[in-house]
C-alpha cells in the first residue's frame, strides 16, 4: 500500500510525515526543509498561487497580490464563511485551506489516505464550534484529493514520536505549543506498548487552550509596536482615543488583509483628521496603504524569536522609528497567557488523576517551546520531571505518520 501519510497542518508551520517499511521520516518540502510556513500567495495577475517559503518570498518582493497566513485560525469561526478578494476573484476560506492541503498532498506523492493532526480544541469552550472546525478541515482535505481522512490529537501524535526513544515504561506529559494552540497529553509509553494497535487505554488525559505563538506575536505587537502607530493615542476631543480595533487586527495574522479594504482606509483618514497625534496615525496609514502589515508583524515575530537567545533586540517600525525590546518586555506581554498554559497543565493532571511527581518526563514540541519563558512556565509546573526537547516542527508529523501506518497499513 506504500508509505502511510500524516500531515501536521499547523497555524504557523506545516510538516508531512511518511511511514514505510523503514519506519517514519519527514518529507523535505521546500529547499531541503521539512517544515514550511503555512502561507499562501495569490498573485493579482492570476498566475499560479505560491505556498510556504515561495509565498513569503513573493510577498516580501512586493509582488501585487494577496498574502495569507495562519489560515488554520479561521476554522470553526464565523470568518470561515467569509471570502477574501484577490484581483477580481473572491476565494472562500474552505478553498484556501484545500489549496494548501493539495500542495502538501502533492509533495507526499498524492496518497489517498491521511491522518491529520488536530488540536485538543480548535475552539475553546464550544464543543459545537469545535466539531464544525474538524468537519471544515475534513471537507477541505477531501477537496484536496484525500479519500480516507482520519484525525489524531496533536499531543497524542507527539507522544507516539517520543515513545520511539524510551527504553522502559514511563508516564510522560507531552506539551505541544505551536502557533495557534497549546495542547497537553498524559500518556503511558514503553517499547512494548508501542507495538499495540489500540492505544486508547494508554491515553490518561488530554486538553488544550487556544494560546500559541501567534498570540505571543499579537501581545508583543500591541505592547511594543502599535503604540508607535497610534494605539492609545489621543483624539482632539479630550475624552476620546484612536479606535483600537485597527491595531488589534493589524496584530492578528489572519485579520490583516481586511484592513486593506478601501472603506477601512477611508475611515482611518478620517481618524487622522481628528487625531491629536497625527504623526502616529500617518504611520499607521502608511503601513496599510503600502500593504506592509504582514511585513511589520513578521518583524515582531522575528524579534520574539531572537529574544530566545538575546536579552534585547531592535524593532524597526517605520523609517526613522525603532523601539528596543527587552526579553523582560516580551515576558511581561505574554504573562497572562503563560498562566493559562500552566492552568491547563494542572487540568490535564487532574484528568489523568495524577500528581506532578508521577510524571517522569515532559516532552516539548512546537515552535513556541523554544521560548525561555514558556519553558520556565512548564518546568515550574513539573519541577521533578526531566525536560526532553523534541523536533519543534516535526514531532507531530512523525507521530501522525506512525498512527497512519497503524490505521491504513
């Protein structure tokens, strides 16, 4: 039947795992890389769409068109039912998700069957919306060409990858903190258990929360970049401030394109006329008129990543305007969400009926686990467990491929 396919369709990055006679491996998707940004670029001239790194390059080369990122975030939301204008054509988000999955399927050799990863919750505290989100993703996968579509929770898939390296039986907590969600599972693993087809009895608990790297981008942008563009700036009327929704949308990957609409630009020009800090609103208007929103948020994301190694970085906002960001500034901006992550770790332990001391190892995967503050938050919740770092962008896809082999082989 050939190699089994697992796809980690992530908010920020996506990967494809395959599992054949020689075990699981990650596919090289673009230029030798086994993960690609979950990004698309639709050219204004109607030429073929670009995906992943190619999409980023065409956007940063300022080619006319529509750049889309973090499209997984629209699943289960009202935004999924909306359309986005590219040139003279409107695309539904279901079409957009299907197009990206079709790109990944082609890289895998166009298999008929796939196990797709899914977070513990696409939508927090709304079971109906969560079910809708999975159905939307399944429908998109079928439009992309898959006949057999199964799902596995992303933290469970990561646990299957971790299990390949254990030598005895242990109970592990898997923390998968990606671009859009933080997911946790408590799983009993061992070399002997890895051979079993049915692992439901080994899954002691799983949960998650809609917090991830894109939320950290937004919080850092709102704290450090958006005030330079007018967030919180006064209007000529002493009791008013500039409308805040422009800045929240500009700090949210999948909302940026809506700010380029002519009616929004006209509205901001009206705000400029009534602003007591017009130089800041002029910067905001310049970013939007030049369609530099994704570029600005990418610079914020790059600053966030750089702060994992450096104590301070400079963020260019506009010509002649830059701010210095300290790691402490980032930690302060994301502090509330770190508390939410810690709370969900407590929840998954209660679901498993275990105390922290019962956990042998914490297995980390997902790009956001590289951040010192995130690691510290997890480590403080599990002070006695050893911390094991997995492949930040590949562990889930590897585990999904192993799961696909069990289901379809």
